[in-house]
């Protein structure tokens, strides 16, 4: 799936966002090496902090299917500039994405800004930072 098709999938996900509190729907679509595409939308909760962002829903759907090798992701919201993924989602992306994995951020005006993983979260805490001598 090419960039514009992936963005279309993210827009489709945005349509089913569960956002009764913020009324701010976000959509994401992530693609894996196996060629599968997983879509996610933000899912809010009356206990507000329990909310999960669209990006993490999409990534967790893939990982929960054993599909953990990602090639790219698209994120869309109705923002003036292409919507920047939050810090928590960047950390989750960094667990699975390579340093050069493309992240397409966009909005409903058709603005697209492409980043690499290491641009969105440089000097990230990584699995390799954990101590190795733990049982
Ligand atoms: O990149 C982003 C930024 C925000 N949100 C969600 C979280 C919350 O439901 C709403 C407002 O922050 O948007 C996402 O899903 N992705
Ligand atoms: Zn987020």
C-alpha cells in the first residue's frame, strides 16, 4: 500500500474514533513487512487518562496478532498542521520501529509531513538500556 492509500486507511479509522469527551477524532494506519495494514482510532474513557491514542491502538492490534515488523504508519486528525503523535506513542513506536521507519503525519487539508522514527524520538529509552544481569 502506498503513502496516499495508507493515509486513506487512517482517515477511515478516524471515522470510528470513540471520542465523546474531546470530540477530537484521530485515525492511524500501520503497515507491516507481511503486507498487512492495521487501523486504529483513539478510544477515550470517562476516566480520562485511560484513553488510548489512535497510533497505539493500531500498533497494539498488529503486535497482538504477532505482526511486529513495521514498515510505516500514517496518522490523521483535523489539525492546522499535520498532527504530531504524542510522547507516549513515540515511545511505543520506538520499541518496534527502526530508526529510519517513516511516519506520515497529516491533516484533513492534505498537508503531509514525513518523519523518520529517530527524528520524532531521538535518544529514546530502548530495550538495550535495560540491565542484562536480571533473572
Ligand atoms: O497523536 C495523537 C494525539 C492525540 N490523540 C487523542 C488522544 C485524545 O483522545 C484526543 C485529545 O488529546 O486525541 C491521538 O489519538 N493521537
Ligand atoms: Zn499518542
